[in-house]
């Protein structure tokens, strides 16, 4: 899906909702009714795809906070902020479609759109955040595209604030006038506003429970990342590498003697010693180095899928070619890892090793010598530990620690540490 198809499908959904709800309540203004349904449907969809993976949204919030040093102190609250924002999006979407608390609902969009537009606008200039995270991993949008989307939503918000009185409640109170343009004063007694409020309340409770089920008690219900169950990691990585992005790097050089300036490809710079072998009059201006994309290619995290042993050697292929069942433990942060989770994982691995199965752990690079050995001792883990980039590990599994059952490089099943029981259960259900 692209942003264009998303706009189209949202428009179709809004038209269907407008048509259906018009049978229940004739709208005061058809265009206002369609606009509020469009924004409401978009918010519901955006909230839902993020609710599937609240942890992923929390990681994205941390990336945004890193762009504003004075806000980095909020990083520990990223997960709380993620869940709160997701619930707010879903509640606002439902309230808008149902016409509940019309004035409060549309005005709540103002600070929300201000923050979103500020964030995407700033990062579209800096380029430090590669995708906005507006639709989780379902649809990745570049910050500038997302910035334009937020501008469009801000304009829609302005019109909804201007015409909030023309937003027709689907289930109004008994003294609500159905059609002010017709000048009627007869109260409507067929509907009750508490129905709409009750539905919005249900959405709030249901979305909260759904969010927690997708990060606290289990993994995301739908995996949009390239490390989903059933993926053959070796084959998928080979396919991604065959579709690598192609770009050309250009250097700007200045001749200190003649003052001549020239821009040349990095390959030409490397081949011609006159540009870099001392003594040379040519000086490279690093601030003017630029990259020109020739082919977009794949941006899959599989391109970064590798991990090293203590000697710095890549052992990914070696561990992934095991024809038997094996276990991969993932811990993207040793400091934040659940000790009780590791206790459960270790019990399973101890039983698996007695059954002849191999296991290993991949964790983030160590800042100081001996960190990993100290951590292994603290959790009493005898299996080998390898290191990798923590962002890549966060992409693989949303659990710390997380457990992955592998066979010949294929992901058989990923487990959140809170859903684990014992090795016998895993063997009976998944190791056939």
C-alpha cells in the first residue's frame, strides 16, 4: 500500500460510513459529515495499526525525542506515551464518526496536529528519522510525505472547528434539532446520546486491552516486519541483498593553487592519486559531500541482519544453517531485560540442551569489556552470547528477552517471555 491508495481507500470508507449513517440521522451538512468521517476513519485506521505494535511506536517516539535534546528526559515514558497516543487516536476517531462531544473532540485535534506537524516538519528537514511511524510498520512514510499529510489534516481540523455545530451526532440527546437549516424545532426522541458515549467508552477500554495484549502479555497480533513467523532468514536476506539500493557519492574538491572547484564521483576520487596522495593541491570539502540515488531498492532490516562473536567474526550464517531445531534468545537491552523472563527462558533452554538442541543469545554491543560475561553470570546463562545492533534486535522481536524457535534458518515461532511455560509444551506443539 502507498499513501495514494491509503487516501483513496479512506475516502471510500468515509463515503460508505456517510451513506450508512445518513439512514440513521440525516446530516445537517453533507460535506461536513463526509469530512469528519474521513478524518475519523483515518484516525481509527492509524490508531489500529499502531495498536498492533505499541512497542514499535514507543521506539519511534524515542527516535523523535532524540532529535530534541531538551526532551530526551521523556524517553523513559515513551511506552506510556505510545499507548496513550494510540488510545487517544482511536477514541477521537470513534467520537468524530459518532459525533460525540463535538466541540471537545475537534479542539482536541489542535494540540495533537500541532505536535505531529512540528515533529514531521523538523525531521523532514534534518533527515535523521527515516520514516514517520504514523502507520507503524504497516506503511512507512518519509517524514516529508508525512508532513504534507499532517498539513492536510490540520486544514481539515480547521474546517471542522469552524463548522463543529454542523457535525451531526449519530445518537443525539432528546432535545437535539435534526435539521437546523429546515428551521424545525421538534425534538428528536428516537435516539439517545449515551449510546454514542457508550460506544466511545467501549473503544477506549477495548483499545487499552488490545494494546497491552500486543506488548505486555504477548507479541504483536500481526507482524508487519521482515522477521515474521515462517520467514527463512537466509533466503529473505539474500533476496534483500539482491535488491540493494544503488547510489553514487560525489565529492567536491578545491585546488588551493588555481582555486578551481570540481565535483567528482567517489570512485573517480579513489582511482586518481593526484586528488589524495600527498603532496597534492586538492582539498576535499567533506561538508559538500552528497549522495545521489540511482535505484531505491530494498530498505529491509534484513540487510543489517548479522551478529558477531567475541572475536568480531560474523556467525549468523553458521548458526542459521543448523538443520535441527535450535533456539535464539534476543535481548536488545541487558539493563532493561526481565530477570524473571530470562529465568523462564533459561529453564526452557536447559531442557532443550538436554534434548540435544542448541541455543544462543544475541544482545546489543557491549560498551565496556566484560559487560556481557557479567550479565551472563547474573542470569546464570551457559549458552553462547553474540552481539549485534540493538535497533535491528528491536525489529526482530518485541520482547526483552524474546525466544525464537529456528530450523535451518527458518523462524518456526517467536515467543514473548510472558507467554512461555516449558520446553515440553513447545516441543509438543511446534517441533514436529
